[in-house]
C-alpha cells in the first residue's frame, strides 16, 4: 500500500536563459527611463468672473510648480461666451524665457521650459483692468 511520489519535471535549460535576458532588458529600460527627466505639463487655470464691483481674475493654483516640460495657462470665462484679452507680465522684468509680456490667445497658452531659467518667478495676470499676482516655480535638476 505504498505510493510512489511523483518527481517534478526538470526545467528546460533554454527557457531559463530567455527569462533572464528578458528581465535584464526590462531592468535596463527602466533605468534608462528613470535617468531621463520626465517631460510633463504643469497647468494653471485663469478664471474670469463678474462681481458687483466688476470683472475679476483668479488663477489656480497660486503657486505653479513645474518640472521639465511645459507650462500651460488656460482661460475659463465665467462671465460671457467671448474670450477676454488676458495678458501675463513679469513685474520685476525677470521672465524665465528672457522676453517680456505675452497674451493668452484663444484661451490657451503653452510655453516650453526647455532653455528657460529655473527659479521662482512672480507674474501678473491682467484682464479687463484687474490684475492678480500668482507665482511659478521649477527646480534646477
């Protein structure tokens, strides 16, 4: 009444080498991705709205933290269907891109951070005579 234990089949030698090579390729690809800085878009939304005192502007977030990639400003007009004239200026004359003011055309403006000066910058958002002063920051990496 004894039963023999079944032996497990020995793994094939070639399969183990293929698995190791695939794992090495995945690991090296992961290291290459980790070494390269990620390019992402940091977004800020500019809200234009009416109050009894007139049209106001609010930028969210107030401190925009960006990495390598782009910064994008989007205008949301809550007061009418028309797109208002929104201008972004740098009060101390220090622009990350070396230029002066620019307008947010058609409700959207996207700037590339490639070649821009890293640091923390205060900027002004002006629409219909009202000005707000949020900040943008990206680290040196």
